[in-house]
C-alpha cells in the first residue's frame, strides 16, 4: 500500500526544485495559456484550500492568492508545509467534505493532493525543456505504483464526479485497461443512465483493451500525453472514443 504522505512530500519537493530552476514566464505546453507562474499559483492555492478543508472538515472557498513577492519555489514549499501539517493534524477516518460522490473522510485529501502534485510536476518538467531540445514527456518523474494508483483514482473518483456534474459518461462500451509494468488492471463497463461506470479491478476485459505503463496510462487520461503512446487491442474505435472523452476535471 502506498504511503501517500511520504509520496506527497517527495513529489512536492521535486516540484519545488523544478520551480526554482525554470523561468516563471515559460509556457506550460499541457495547459494552454498558462505560464509556470500560473501553474505554481494554481497548485499552491490548491494546497492552502485543501489544508483549510481538512482543518475545518467542511467545504471552503478557494483562496484568492496574489502573486507572491518571494520565489515561487519558496512560496509553494510553504503552502505544501501547511498542507502536510493539516494532514498530520486530522485522523484520516474523520468526517470531512470532498468534491466527489465518494466517502466523505479526511483521508481523501492526501491521496488527491499527491496525484494533483504528480500531474503538475509533469507539467512543470514539460515546461522546463526549451524548444531547442525537444519535448519532455515527464514520464520518469512518476513512480509506477503512484501512477497506477492515480489511474485507479481517475476511475473511482473522477468518472463518478464528472457524471454527477452533468457530463456525458466517458464509458459507453466495455473497456479494459492494463498497466504492463505494475500488473494492475481494470475492466470498465457502462451502468445505468445516472450511474457511474462499473469498475472491476484485477482484470482487463472489454471490447477494447488499452495497455501501457502505469505512467503512460495516467498521463493519457489526464491529456498530458498523446494517446498513440498506448497499445490498443480489440475495437480501435471504442478505444478512441473513450480516450477522446473527458475522464478528469
């Protein structure tokens, strides 16, 4: 089982290091219209927001954060320290609001902030590479077990959340997903009109089966990599429709 807090500490420290070295005005390729400073503002404000929710147990307004006068790296590290302190101050089984139609308990937030940080670390790594050296996928910064758990979070948290928000279901035909490096597998099947997809863990069955490393699967689901990175077995059109739909928000 993942030590979410240890992984959050490690991933956040890596992100702070990247923020300390990359030009804040550099564009973030995976977030059109954003600079690295915008990315730092987003993730740091999210750390503060999550910490406030954990300490209060109820929904909080996202903070209106002004551009910092200290370095983005130092400011972001401070917001992460506040989040980690809040995580340590609250029992993970304590009732606590979250934004998804899943169990409302405090332990949700350390997992959520780990994966938020991991994906945005990839964004920062991609932004740090200049056009003269070619694109960087960022795949190497997410350990396989973290990535596999991130895929599971997409299926168990974000697909139900999107449906609850009124988006069309991403899963309209049975589809399988397999991580070749960790052995994790998921079978997704459509449910009723107002029900999230059925998720069966441990096998990858469906009209189409997507395979790739756990990090490739995660970053394709988060639209950080082209879907051509994945191997498709079975009906290519079913796979293409699933990958084209919104899986996260």
